[in-house]
């Protein structure tokens, strides 16, 4: 069975940092571009960051560029999202996702996503 298990969410003060992890099982992790989406209350799900399946090239939404870092450790079947300089507008449920053999640009289109995590809450207080 396919699983994306997320961890690391929680409550943090504005300006602080948080590191999310997504551990995958049940599929060939190395063949999947991995990344993150988020959904704030009353808003649609939006793309956050992605890391390429082969080159490990990364791509970020403008709203998080320079503050967030996405990475992967294929030996651990894990994708990470390091979040720094957090703002209250970053408050959302964060979802890990995987898409097979995807470019980082195509990854943004959720209709092509193969697998989703359950989501983890990130709350940034002011």
C-alpha cells in the first residue's frame, strides 16, 4: 500500500522555523518528483515547492522563495520542507505529494498528482 506520512507540523511564533518531513512507502520513490502544497482556511490548495525526481532541481512559489527549502533523501525515502522566517500567512494545512517522472513545472498541476499525504497543520502566531 502507498503511504506518504508527514511529520513536523505544529505551532510556531512568527519569525520562527519549522521542518516538515514526508516519508514515502509503497512506490519507487526515486521515480517521483516530490513536493508540497498547502491550503489555508477559505482558500484553494496552492503549490509551495517541488524537488525533481532525477536532478533534485527545486522550484518554489514566489510567496515562499528565499524562506523555504525543499529537499529529498532518497536513501530514506523522505522529502523535507525547511520553513524559515515564518509569517502568519503561512498558516495552513501542508500536504506532501508525489508525481511520477514529473518536471517541477508540471508538478504544480494537481490533476496529475499520483499520491497525497494526509496533511499536517502549521500554525504561525503573531
